[in-house]
C-alpha cells in the first residue's frame, strides 16, 4: 500500500512502524549495560564484534538483518543506541 503525502511524494505504508517505535522507546529508556543485556538475551555484540561476526544486510530500528560470516545463516538482531550493543539474535 502506498500513501501520497502533502508534497505529492508516495511512500510505502509500514505496518510495523508503531510496534518498532514502541520497542525502540523501550530499549532506549532502559538502556542496559552489557552484563545486564547478556543476562537477559545471551550473547551481546558491540559494533566491532558485530562486524567480525556478521554482514549487516538491512536496518529498520531497532532491528538489523544480518548474515553470519562463518556459515551464511541469516537472522535479526535488536540494538540499543547508548551504549550501542546488538543482542537477541534470531535465525530467520
């Protein structure tokens, strides 16, 4: 579904926008330390570690789609802004 705005530009409706914004707000209002995130979500990556293990194939905050470098498995990660950590890896 596309939507035309006031300037006549068309954009695609994002049915996930409200849920993503709510999750983004939740993550950034409760920004956790690495230790806290590991206790809740398991493995956590900082930006350098993310680059070592994954290729980022897409971005739609608070999610990134990724492909593991070692086995090409595709999945998603969540992230928080400050401090920037990636966590909650899910296979696609």
